[in-house]
């Protein structure tokens, strides 16, 4: 199996090359040139197997150049004691015909762990097999969840160092505390003066700084990002879709000819794209529902074929979905338009030049055959949290609530025979204040973020997940604050140590 660029020539790359490069030279994203097709027997096996066994088997088919031992080493180290559920991605019944797939039992209590616990291991194995002489220094700007998940993923991974930059005034108290208490011998966390845009621009500047690259190279490092467009981050996400379908089949819930419908709270289109790939591989998936918050650019796109980012940007209660450029959509378009690189390049050029593109009617038809979309606003999100809690005694975070809300709105367009799986991307405790305020009848606006954790636990008689427990008492290990202009030196000092 080879990997090709969505925008480019016929040149093929190995998995190792695609993961190390991250993005193709022509600006396109790496995609596999074929999808392994799963057979009946695979589904029977996966329905009984552990998460790790499934992951090893599925991932193996996309990385023919890794031997069995290499894959298993990566997978078994990624999904172990660091998850607080034996099942890794447990499926919970919410009500008749509706299930919730919980992807937040990893070390940071949000779904980014599902990929980021494995990606660094795939990367390092690739580096070794390619006999890369340099180590990799990961630089990440974060507005919240990604930074912490990347830190946990790369911590103590040989041949790598990771530095996460967060805006001094741009992350929540809990998020900040999660990062500045980060342990690990190869990690650094630095507050940057300014807001998230300043931090993001600063990191882009660091990547473009030739002088810095040269100095880093003489210290034995090349820079890389832990970006969600890396194929190594997408691949691990296919596993839970395939396995969920297999488990539903084995338990007799998904009978012959019936389909699973996944409702996915979407931002950068990575998670939902993995669902599409699982469908392509033969998983019994029907419609895929794309759920958005007020930043409903994807809803408009799926309904009209016009992608237009010239619109207002809203800060919502589901911040990890506050995105106007869903990078991974490019990979879907590539498949839907018949892998026509010229078309894809054209749309992406339009997007860059005008902030807008429109797909042709065949592509739109192919899109609408599989995807349906919807969005809800913050007020509705809070109502949904409350009603799902009251009605089904299921506590959901703000992102997952968007999926529940969109499912309610789209129910009429689905078959009553479908089994519904709401994809849950964060523990309710990750966004405790919003969730508490939604389920409380009283005004809770005075409660602090840490207090909200215990207040929510008391109110709902549910447990605070392990990674968020005792956060306040953990030792602060990273206190550096610097201005953008000081960053290159701060990076070099970190690489020297
Ligand atoms: C990242 C994230 C999402 C969006 O996932 P994409 O793959 O970017 O679509 C949704 N919910 C939470 C909690 C996230 O952290």
C-alpha cells in the first residue's frame, strides 16, 4: 500500500515517509491508494477481540512494512493502563436503539487521546525504520485540548521532544493546570504573552525560521508538528468505528442488513472522516451525521455544496469545534470526486484565494448520499444536556450534546431500523462548569472551575475521571512565560538540555 497526495502527482510514499513528512510537498494530504476490505470473518473476530487486538489487526493492513511485532509493540503500549476503561472505547446504551461511544477514557479525558497515544509510537518506529539520523522536536500551539493530549502522547517517547505553547490569557484554568503539571523527561510547556492567534502565529514563525532550523539541526533535531492532518493521527481513529460495528453485530443488536448510524460532533473533520473510511472498508454503516455548533460551515457545505468561510466566527460552549477550516475535508473530497487531484487542487486554491469553493453536482450528490448534517446553538446545547440527563440519566459534555441535539433534529431523515451511535468526544468533567450550569436549576456562575468539578460530581453522583482528580494539588512543573520574540532562544535552550 502506498500513500499519495490529494493534490498531486502519481508519486507514492510509504507509510513511514507519509507520517514523517506530515504534509505532502504540494500542500496536499496523504491518503492511502486503496482501502483494505474487511470480510465477515474479520467482523466475527473483532466482535470478540480486545480493543488492542482489533487495533493491531486493522492498523496492520495499512502499514504493510511494519512487522507484526512492531505494530503490536506500538498498539499495546498505547492502549493500556493509561486508559481508565478496560474496553478503551466503551459503548453505553442511552435508550432504546441509541448508544453512546465514549472516546474519552484516556489520560486527558478527551477523544484526542485515542489517536495521540498511538501516533508518536508509529512515528518513532517509522523514524527508526527509515534510519533517520535526527531526532524530532514537536512544536504545538494550543487553545486547549490538543496541547495536553500531545504532551501525554509524546511524554518519554525516545527520539522526540515536545514543546507546547499556550496563550497566557487563552486557556481555561483546568486546561492550564493540566498542562503546567505535565510530567515527562522530554516535555516543555511555555506560556506566551498574548492570545491564541499570537501563539499560533508564533509557532508558524518558528517553523519558518531558517536560522533556527539550522541551529536545531546542529543540535540533532528537525522540527515537526503533531497536527491532525497527519495520516498517523487519522489511522488510529478508524479502529473504534469498525470495532463498534463488529461488537453490535456479535451482540445481536445489529442484525443482517441493518445499519449503524454514527452522529459525530465535528471540527476539523478528522473523527468523522475515519467513520467514512470504516464504511469504505465494509463496516455496516448507513448515514453518517455531521454535527456542528453555531460555526455551522460544514452543515451549509453538506446541504449546498458551497464551502464559505467568509462568515462570523463564534466562540461557543463546545470550543473544540470552533473551527472554520476543516482541513481533513480535503481527503473526503478526494474520494468523492473520483480521486481527481486537479479538482481538489482547484477547490483548495479557491479556498485560499477567496475563502470559498463550490463542488460540482456529482460530488455534491456523492456527499449527500452518505452524509447528513445539522447544527445547534449554545442555548440548545444546554437544553440537550439537561434533557438527556433528566430523561436517560446520561451525563454528556457540551460537544457530545451537540451530537445528541443534531440527532434529535435529524431523526426524521433516518430509518427506524438504524442503530444510532452518538460519538462522545469528551468527559462531561472536561467542561464541568458548562455542564453543571446546564443540569442545575440555580445560578452557578460564581462557582470556580475547580469547584465545578466536585459540585458536578455531588449533584449527579457520578465520578470525576482520574486525570482530572486532584489536579489542584499536583506540583506545578512549568512556569515559564515569554514574549514571542524570545521564543527562538527558549526553543534552543530546551533542545540543548
Ligand atoms: C477535537 C475535538 C472534536 C473535533 O474533532 P475533529 O476530528 O477535529 O472533527 C470534538 N470534540 C472534542 C472534545 C475534541 O477535542
